[in-house]
C-alpha cells in the first residue's frame, strides 16, 4: 500500500478519535461551543502525535514525493502513448 494513504488514514483516524473523546468531555463539562473547542484541540493534538510518532512514515512519504517529482522511481507515472504523441507533435 502506498505510504501516503497509510499516513493520511492514520492522521485522520487519530484526529477523529481525539475529536470524539474531546467532544464527549467538553459536552459533559458544559463548554460552549463544544464542537469548536474539540475540533481545535483535536487538530493540535493530532498534529503533535503524528509529528512525534509517525516520523518514519512521514519520511517515506516525503521520499516518495521527492522521487515522483524528480522522475527517478519505478512507481512514478511513466509517459503513456498519448503523452508521447503530444511530445512528438510539439517537436514537429
């Protein structure tokens, strides 16, 4: 599975879990607006958790993106026949 899919799914999952937990807590305590407080706190906490615990996965995603941009990977998009045709048409 691609690293960016796993990384994104983990980050969204951590955010949703924190949001649910914080929403229940802020609603029980009586803070208003509970959804806004929970959302902001969950975003900050999820960012910190992903930065601390998902470093290797983040590094893999960064390396994959760099490889795709430089075109030096086998997983990068290779030029298809339609793109080759466009390139030859421009060269003429």
